[in-house]
C-alpha cells in the first residue's frame, strides 16, 4: 500500500470505528436524538405565543437557530471530545502510537463529525417540517448549503483547539470544552439577534463563527438570498476556517508534545 | 532505507543516559507545590536483534516508563534512545511502523466487538480488514480462543481473553519489535501458559525482537534470553538467567538472585505482586 493509500485507509478506519460506536450505543443515540427533536420543537413552539402575523417567520427563525446549533455543536463536541473519549476508553496510547500522521487521525474524527452532524440534523429537520408544516417556498437552499459548508471549517478549527484541553489536563480540560461551548451558545445569536445582548458581552459575538453562520443561513432561508448575495459572509467564514484549522492543528501538535513530555497521555495521567 | 525495513546490522534497541521524571502538583495552603520524582535515573540498555530481553523489577521501578519511551509515547528528559538505529524522537513515525505494544491493561473500545476493534487497529497500520480478520482468527485459534468470541463486545470477555485479543492485535501489524508490558498479569495459569507458549512460537517463526516487562520470575526465566533488573529507576544487573543465578544466588533460583541484587524484602514483594494480579 502506498503511503497516501495507507493514510487514507487509516482515516477511514477512524470514521468506521466511530460509526461502530454509534451502533453499539444505539439506545443512547436514539434517546439523545429524541431529546434534540423535542428540544427543537419546544423552542419553535415559543413562536405560538406571538401574534399570528409574526408566527411563521419566528418559527423558521428559531428553527434555523436550533438546527444550526445542533449541527455546529455536534461538530465542536465530537472533535473536542475525541481525546477525552479515547482517554476514558483507555485507547489513547494505542491510537497515538500508530504510524499515521496526526492530521490523518484528526481528519478522520472531523469527517465523522460532519457526516454524523448532517445525518442528525436531517432527522430533526424532517421531524420539525412534519410537525409545523412550514412553508419554505422563498428559501434559497443552495445558499444555505454553501453557508453550512463554509461554517464547518471554523467549527472544526475550534473543535481542534478544544480537543487540546483534555490533553493538558484530564478532567479540567473536558470541563473547559463545555464552558467554551456554552459561551458560543450565549453570544452567537442562536435564538435572538445579537443586538439584545448587553454591551459588555456583545463584542464576543463578532468573534464567534456561529454568529455569521446564523446570519447568513437566516438570510438564505427567510429572505431567499442566493449564493451571490451571501458570498461576502461565506468568504469570511471560509477565511476564518483557513486560520482556525491550521491553528488548531498546530496547537494540537504542541499539546501532544507537551503531553509526551509530561506523561499525560496515559489514562490515569 | 525503506520506511518499514530495518538495517540487518542494527541493534534492536539502544539507549544511553535515559532520565525521565514526572511532576506532581498540589496546593499546600495558598502555595502550589511541585514535586518532581524520577522514574528513570540514567538508564543504559541494548537489546540485540531477535532477542527476548526481560525487564524485571518491583512496582514503580520504571519498567513501564522505559517501555513507553520505546513506544514513542514519552520524551526522555535526558539521554537518547534508538530503535533499529532510528531515534525515537526525530524518527518517531518510522519507529512506530516497526513496533507494537501489549500493555498490562487491555486498551480496547469495550463496547465494540473484537472484530471491530481489530478492524480499527489494522486500519491504523495499513493492513486490510479482510487480511486482518483472517490473520486474527488464526492467531486467536492458536491461543485457544474460540471463533465466536470475536463477535461479542470486549466487555463481556474475561481479562485473559481480552489479553489474547490484545496480543493478536499487536501481531497483525507484524512488528519487528514487540513491547510486552506485563502481558500475563492477572491471567489464570492456563491462559498464562498459552500466552507464554505463543510468545516463544512467535520468536521461533518471525523475525521479531521482544522486550518483556514482568515481575513473574518463572516467566522471565522461561521466556527471556537475557534479563535486566531495574530498581528505583536504574538497571542494576543484566545477564542471562543462568548468569544471574550463578553470580548472585548460587544453588538458588532467579528469585533469590533478584532479591539479592535489589536488596528487597521477599515477603513484601510477593504481597505486591499478588495484589497486582
């Protein structure tokens, strides 16, 4: 097998392993999916407390927030918790002494996260569509898909940076990734415009890729803006991905080196 | 040199002046105290090609740290270590292609079946899944493990069965250097014998060098060509089992030689070993 073939083979092994794990934890997967569907529905139902004229638009506004947050948080969480998960299973040393580039391993984790995130989001989207009979005739789906693709990169980058934390500190690192996710949820305007945030916190909204993703997705689905109109935002997201992914990889490699120096790759380390 | 090939004249493992310490931090009142304790204190070692070198030592003597350095999982504070002439830091990727490790704790995804775990491991080393499954079935049959055990989650298997699967996983990648970190600890006598027989078979049939960490004297005497005794981070004696016995326990066994060399209390060490098992 050629070196490139070997790396691709290894990448696919990581993706396949994660889908095998999903199958083995199927009960929990179904419970989480059920919870996600219910959570999205309850958020969208808030719109029924509003006057009928605003209702449809608000349902879609909230649903976009819930769906995108579901997708982006899966991306972030799957990538960020990959190290914690391997450490918890006791397999981290085995995976990390394999003769593959770290990029290959992490690309496998990211590819799985994207596939898994898309699958779960589609299931929730179908459930929401059946429940509310939403009319999306104006939506520009090509623009929305472009935004989704563009936002994946920065979130993978953030996930890689998040994955570093459990390498540095076993338990606190995993706790810190939850805190980061919570802050992104608060400041990105998932369920409300960022203008409602207090001034002292609003500056953080401009740093979160989720803010731009949501703005663009809403413009595509609610206002029917096409790829051309959304190009500046897509480029912004793509560029932030181009910075965050290599940064995440570099930070990950530095942290791995640190862990090898300090002996924290070990499960109990 | 090709990435996976080895120079025919290279020493399998060679290291000099290896030091490795670990820091522990704790708060005493408002002050943060950092204590550094050393697991290895200037270890020199050489393992010949196709040799089984036993590393014998009590708990906390530095055995596993030494194995982790060879496995490219740790970076030494001082000194250097080469595997088949390749530096474990600079040529890490090439070293990884030559080695595999069986550790005392079976490192598996416990909910996955043996087949799924083996498919993952084989994939990481560029071995096709089809080949891996055929080879794993053959290896496990020779270790006395029934075929149907491959289809159930690892968590439902006994420790001995899991350890046999860990050995099969390591062998799937045809390592030139096998690192065995207490592979028989906690196994029942039959499983222990199966694993030991298998280690000897692998050595007979393959171009494989092995480093075996153990605190089982009988196992070390049976399997190892040479034994290095490590105590408090230092290798304090090296030789064939017969040489060690002749030099340090005339008329006794390897266990007597070990206690003579380390100056340890026999009863305490036995209690520790039983506690581990």
